[in-house]
């Protein structure tokens, strides 16, 4: 690929405008990670997150507390991995955009409630319910980044229910 094309892809993922040459942009560029470091950080953080979630699934049959902790930690880590690609502030802005707001709030609330149910309330059934809700909210949140994915899921569910 041409260097200009690669730069456009980088700019679209990181949310930068390549025509914006303001002082703030120059300072931001000087203090950010390189593109290859961002990709490596994303991959490592994402793999660690998925590994924690997978470990949590294995622990489901042994100890619900450990399941809830590892599953929630895995979701947090996988979600944080995208901060390497677009930066933490843009990630937070994207998470709380109107089309993702409800999914984000439900996901974060269920994450906290999962940990509360498993660690403080010691209610295994409730922890499992909150983990399922956490999974569904995380899935709905992730689908918001894929064009028309939510509409396709809604149509599929509607057609199955009819």
C-alpha cells in the first residue's frame, strides 16, 4: 500500500485529521505511542483480556467467585485494549455516544454488580445472571461499531420470534 493510504487508515482509526496542523496536534503527536507500539499494545491487551475471560469460563465449574472476577477482568482488559488504537479520551467519548450510551451503562453496571454479587453478597446465582447480562451488553456494545449489525440482529430476532 502507498504511504498516503496507510496514513489515512491510521488517521481514521485514531480520529486525527491529517490536515489539522495546529500546535495542539503537534504536541499530541509528539507524546503519543508509535503506530506499531499501538498495534502491539492492542493485540497483547486483547489477548490477555480474552485469556482472562476464557479462564473465568473454565473456573465457572469450580468457583463462581473466581469466574466472576476473571470474566469481568477479561472484559475490562479487552475493552481497554482499544485505548491503544484510538487513545483513552476518544475511547471514552465513543463509549458514551448516544448510540452506545445505554449499552455502555448496562455493561458497566452489570460488571460492577457481577463483582458485588460474587464477592460481597456471595450470591452465585445472581453473579451468574449479571455475567450473562454483562456478556449481552458487551455484545450489543461491540455490534454498534459494525455498520448495520444491530439492525441485522434485531431483524433476525424478530423473525425468529414471529
